[in-house]
C-alpha cells in the first residue's frame, strides 16, 4: 500500500535526497565540506520525521543533529585540519567490507515481507502498548503532549539515564581534553604551538556579530517557552536546553570564545552541568520519601497542593527543568572543550 | 524498605557519582569516600536481595509505579531481580567495591593531577553495568549499555598516549555493537509492540517462524557479541584494556564483558526461549564452532605476547568463548557451567588484574623480561598470582575447576567434542604461561638464600593494594568450596525450567 | 516489487545503515568514521519513526476536544518517538566523545589517517 498522504512524492524525494547527502558527506574530500553536508543531511532527516508526525523528534534533531553536532565537528576541524591525506592501496579491504555490509543489508531486507504495512494503525507496534498512552495520558498526568508525558513520566527512568548520558559525555570530554594551563589567572598560559588552537579573528564578520547579538535574546526567550510550554506544545527540557546551549555557542562563534569565557567560568559551568541531573535524581528520591516508588511523582501530592495527576504534571515540569539545565550547560562545556582544545582560553 | 531494595542497588553508585561531580570542585578529597560509600550501599542491597530472592522468588519493581494499571502490558519501565541476576549484581558491586578500595594508591600515582572526575566516572560505569544486569526492559538495557560504554571510553582514555587510539577504536566498535542491538530491538518491537522483557517472553511464541523476529535475534546477538569481544569481534579489547590505566582496567576487565554475556543469556532464554535455540540447529552449531575458535585464538595469542597485561587480555577473550559456548550447548550442565563461570570468571579476572596491578605499581611495567626475581621481591603478590593462575587453569578446589567441570560435562552430553578439546587446550596454554613466568621470576636470578649470592630486597606492594588482592584470591577458593550451595540453591532455579525437570 | 514500494522507508533505512557501517569500518579518516557513525544512528532512528507512523494521523498532542475520548487511530504513536529522542541524545553524546578523542589523537600524530597513526605508534 502506498503511503496515502497527499504529498507522498515529496516524502520519496526527501528519502532519496537523504541517501544522496549521506553519500556526498562521506565521499567529499574536504572535511569542512563533509561537516556542512552532514548538517544538511540531518536537516533533511528532520523534515522526513516531521512529515511522519514526529514533531518532537524532528525538533530535537534540528537542534541537536543539524545544529550542535555540526558545530562540534566544525570546531574539531578548526582545531586540527580539514584536508584529508590519501594514500594508495586498501582497495581490497574496502571491497571486502563492502561485500560484508551488502550481505548484512540483504539479510535485513529478507525480513521486509514479514513487516506489517507501513502506516497501519493496527500494526502490533501501534496497537499493543501505545494506545494506553493516548487514552490515559490526560487522566493520569493532565498532559496533552503525549511525548512529554511518556518521556518524563511513563518512561521517566529512560530520560533520567539519558540526561546522565549527556552528563557523562560532558565530564568524559572534559577529562579527555582539559589541559590545566596556568595556575593563577594572571599567568599567561605557556604558548604551546602543538596544541594551541589557531587564534580567531572575528573582525570580518560584522553582520554576523550584529545579527547574533540581536537574535540571542529571542532565542533564549523562545527556549524558555519551549521548556515551560512542553506540556502543551512540541518541546520540553531537551529541546529547550539545546536551544539555550546553542544560543551561547552562537555567541561564542560570532564573537570569540573569550567573550563567552568571561561570562562562564569553568568551575560554575561544570557545577551547573551536575546540578541539572542532581535536580532530576532528587525529585525521584523525594518520591521515595513521600512513600512512592522511585520517580513516582504522583506520591508528591502529599506535599503539593493538588491531586495525584496534577502532582505528576508538576513533577514532569521539575524534571524537564533539570534536563534543560544539564543539556544547556553540557552543550556549552563540550563546545568550549572542543573549540579550545581543552585549554579554556581561546578558540573558535 | 525491602520493597525498595532493587532500585537502591542502582541508586547507590548513581547518586554517589552525581555528588562526586560536585565535590570534585568543592571538596576534592570527599569524592573517593562518597563513591566507596555508594558502592558499599549497592553491595549490601544486592547481597540482601540474593537471600530474599532465593527464598521468595523473583521481585519486580516498577519505576514511577507504572506497573499495575489494569492493562495487559506494562506501560512503564520495570526492573526485575531473579535468580539469574542476583548473583551477578552481587559480583559486580562486590568486585567494584573491592577494586575501588584497591585502586586509591594506583590512581594517586598513575593519574596524579588529572583525577578530578575519575571516581565519578568509575561509579557511573558501575551504575551502567548494574543497570544492564537488573533492567527488565530491552530499550532501557540499550541506554544502560551506552552509559557503561561512554564512561569506559573516558576511563580508558585516562591512560594517555596509545590509550586515545585504543579508546577511539573501542568507541567505534562499541557504538556499532550498540546500534546493532538497537536495530534488533526494533525488529522485535515491530512484531510485538512492547519492550518489557516479561511481556515479550509471554507473547513470543516458542516456535515463531517469523523472519523479522529471527533477524532481530541475530542482530541483538551480534550487538552483544561486539560488546563482549566474542570472536571475530575481539579486536578492540586487548589494546583498550592494556593501554588503560591499571586502575581502570582492574574494574573494566572483570566486569564489562561478563555483563554483556549476561545480556545475551537474558535475551536468549527469557525474551526468546530454549526451544527457539534448540530448533535453529544451524546457528547453534555455528556459534559452538565460533566459541571453540575464540578459545583457541585467545589461547594462541596469549602465548605469543610478552606483556603480562596483554596476556591477561587474551585470557579474557578465550574465557568469553567458554561462556558463550556453555550457553549455546543449551543443556543443563552447560548452562549451569556458563552461569557459574560468569561469577567465577569475574572473580578470577579481577584477582589476576589486581595482582598485575601490584606488579606494575612496583616494577613500572609488566613485560615478561622485567619479572626476573619478582618472586623474591614480591612474594605475597606472586603467591596470589600463582593461586589465580591455578584457578584459571582449573585446579581444584578453586572455582575455575568447577566451572570447567560443568562445561566439559555439558559438552560431552551434547557430543560437542571440539569444545571439550578447546577447553583442555586452553588449560594447557595457561599452565605453560604460568610455568614460563615462574621460570623467569624465580629461576633466572641467583637464588638469594644460597650463600654468596646477592640478596634481593623485599619490595612488596603497599598494604592498601595487597589486602584486596589477597582477599580476592582467597575468594576464589571460597567460591570453589561454595559451589554446591550456589548451584543447588540459586543457579538451578535460573536455568530454564524445561531443562530441570 | 510492490512490497519494496510499500516499504520504501525501510529500504532507505537499510541503505543508510549499510553506508554508515561501511564508513565506520572501511574509511581510514577518523572524522569520516564519526560522521558514518552518526549516519548509522540516524538510520536507526528513521527505522523506529517509520515503525510508529500511522496513515492520516496527527501529531501526538491531544486537542482539547479530544481530552475525554481521544481517537487512537488519529494520533501518532508517541512511544517510538520518545525512544528515539533518547537515541538522538545518546548519538550526540557519543559523537562528542569521539571527536574529543580524535582531536587528542590528531595532536599526537598530526594526522587523522588510521594507517599513518598506527605506523607512528609502531615506531
């Protein structure tokens, strides 16, 4: 059966484009070009997901995949080199991997006839557990955005762990890259040509600077709205956190890393990263002390004014704020580490 | 309070890690005791659960209390504690606790000045491993896999120099494994629409001819095989664990691969079923051959290495072959052997890496040639080392003997003689390596007790490292002596019921 | 053939997965490996989103009229979507750590080429 959306041709076009962009991103010889094409690939992908009704996922991918991931790759390349040195040989190995991968692909495709039809509302995946959320989310949690209620409540444990994944990535990159430079603030760090990132001169980007100066407050306001209004519209802690992080990264890129480092010192930044997860985990613990299971926000009704469902709604808001804090500052800290090669002094 | 025990097992190290990330900046000295406390809480809870579950049967804990919604399927996430994983939980948290006690001196010398987040990451790694062992949801298992993986990349990269490349390779392979696993979960989900392991085990028919389910099964297996470094996906392990700092390797080596083996057992026998395995004889014999090759390859490469850490890494690869083979024999002694070996091998590898760590601490490195006279310099450490090697070879009454005993029994019952031969060969190789080390460490110097020879000063590892090492080594013998109790009260209930009747 | 068209999404997923896997294993450049890894992950995300797609369904946010009695067939599947939110975040975390390691390796060996790095290490 054809996907019966009126513009299914558009979907097919996007799907073909995605494959094309993936191939181009991997075959382009200049790494900076590859990073940019990869950004475009992510953006195409998020259009496809939006077309299938996954607005929250598309939103996140637009902020994370097309936005922050691309910036990470670019700042890594900025610190190293964008040229690819090629050496002859290795064709046999590449062919061998190609054969293995093709066999794997054929094996996967062999299961296709066994799949339920695309878009069938009665397929097992759509008819087993998922209807419960659609039917009961309002009664259980008073949250009409089902993605928010499933994310932060029904499967809140996954989300706690996912926040911890971001937290781990942040402290892992910090441990890998951070180089303790000078002891006191007045000491100029030793010039180490091998690891110091090239200095960045933003004087030629007046338009970019003025535009981002104008945009950043609106981005941040929008991000706060996304976090606070996640119960009723697409969005939530992740999306809002990433946009907040991206607004700071935008400032760092359009001005200078030093500009951001003057506002966000290392110690408070890393403490804030941890405080978001801490808030989430503490809300969970509080539920245990009020007599429920871990992350059972309903049991918070003994300390909050309203009924159990409303308590769940408040609990969701609290943990979304925690997620937002950790994601925002993790993204910024990861960017600073990657862009300054762990020196926290200057860079992209 | 007892009702909350399953979550406390995870919350101990998790909260300790979060707090340690604060104290890393505010009171750096507090990070270490916090993490030790977290691990101790987790270990106590796990130990308590062993007895509770042995008496009362499996315990289910619903996160957010989303289990009893009068719905046919569980809508939230559940964690399950049953006879299959209580032992593993105790082993993981116990070994992690002992290693944390052991590692303090090592970390102070090896990572001087760079240890800010080390203990937080260590604690998060243990959280991930415990989570994989306890979760009752196949997607949640993926998230825990990634938590354990991300923290281990960082722990390995602490080794500097070559460790970066080793860690990067591990990251690429590990992510590939996790992606294959997730794709497999997708294939299961598309057919059955739920992620809860108990629900899935109820609705996947034992003899389902569905191709999608079969592809999902193979993908999940490939995913966990990459994670456990099963042949032919073992390439990342030796470099990663050798170039990692000794303290990281002492936690990672015994635990990370074993937990992946547990995940395989859980998928094979709880999500799918015993019949599903035994009715796909093609795969079964292929996997048994792969296990044999894994054991042979691991043994062969351990013979060619000159670095003690490398040798130990190749031991791990051959031991993985033991467990995968034992599980795929799919009969009672084979499975008992595999499950018992899960615990025994974690303990043996832990003792081995602790002893190697002591040697590295004093000698600076662990090339075989540097070991001259080491038996006189570090008699206690080497005593522990020899006992551990004896356990790995399979000398009674250590635990290594009993696991091998069950495995060989299982292989003989199934008539898989190549697996029996590989098991014996691997013991032989380990014996050769032990004698080679004794030869170098004991015979290649003039014996100091003989008149006229130069005395060799004792230079034993510090007590804070020596005591955990000796304790772990004695644990190997204790575990061996307790085999009967363990097998008859716990493991017998973990083996699929169809086999025990 | 008919089956192929009806399941076009899944075919694209398999192709993306093959591209990603191939470049993780066969490409020698560390940054290209990282990009391949990200492509593999997005391929899997597309797979899950396709599983949860419903014809003629709206986004999974209930309108006020549907609060009391929502029609399951017209609301997209929220479960696969939140699973993939998690997967996206895991993806960016792994990518970040991979890039951090790649940067360290580059400053050791002045190269992103795997062969060159291994040669350097052997010296």
